[in-house]
């Protein structure tokens, strides 16, 4: 029980990240993947990847602004789960849609802009997943952080990919794109400092009544 208390947040991340896969397998077993199951699998794995990728980007600014250091421990798991769904998304496209026909896949990438953008996002995320271990962190040193900044353009490309796939009602894809753009802005030093100062002043105001109460007693 003590172990669960210490790791409950990480356990919640694992459970939540695996839920889309569990629901997908459940629907597949019951034949509830719409009239076009391949398209349903591709869309659902892609959306899960984008949600988890966006959540992984939230961890650092959340920790910086609120002091919630536990958020940093979730970043790696969320990022790897995001890539897991990206890989499933790519497999459903290349395997289920095109039976791994390299010629047809190349033609689709060249001819359709949403596939080109999605493939570019995958290429950017691939080295990040490979170098996510501590061993790679030691080998790359300072270059590790520089390399992993590729997650931001990859996330933006993924959001654009989603907008172009949906075509009609793009409100939800634009929501993800806006969230990623805001998170990217929070990486700008001046913006990060300004937002951090706002949270610091708010925390100081919240603590001051308690401090004055303690002094009076």
C-alpha cells in the first residue's frame, strides 16, 4: 500500500494512457469499429497520440509555474506512450491500409499533404523515443536537451496533420494546435519569467494570511 501511495500519480498515468488501447481492443472484439474499421483504428490511435503528446508538453511549464515537481516525473512516460500510439497509428496506415506496399506508401506521402506532415512529425519523434533512456542522456550530454526540443515542431506538425485529416469541423484540432502554441510560447524566457512572477506573487498572497495568523498567536 505504501508503494501505491508513493506512485499513485504515475500509476494513474499508466492506466489513463492504456485506456484508449483497451477501449479500441474492446470495440474491435465486439465489431464496433464503424463501417470502416481501418479508418477508425487510424483516427483513434492518432488522437490518443496527440492528446498524450500535448500532456507531456504540459509537465515542464506546470512544474516551473506551480512548483509541482512531481509533474516532471510524468513527462517521460507520457512522451513514450505518445510515441507508442504514433507507432500504432503508422502501422495501421502502412500495414492495414497499404499492406506495407512501399511504392504505394511513397506515392501517398508525396501526393497528400496531410500524410507528408504526419510522416514528418513521426520522423522528428523517432530519435526522441530512441534516446529517451538515461544511457543516451549521458552519451549526448547537453545535446540531449537540444535534440528533445524537436518535440515542439513535431507536436505542431501533428496538430496540422489532424486539421488536414478532419477537413470539415476543425474546432477540436485547432484546440490542440492552440494549446501546443501556448506551451511553445511558455518556453520563451521572457514569457516564462513573466508567468512565473504571476504565480510567485499569487503564492505569496496565499501564504501571507497564514503567516500573519502565526505571528499573532
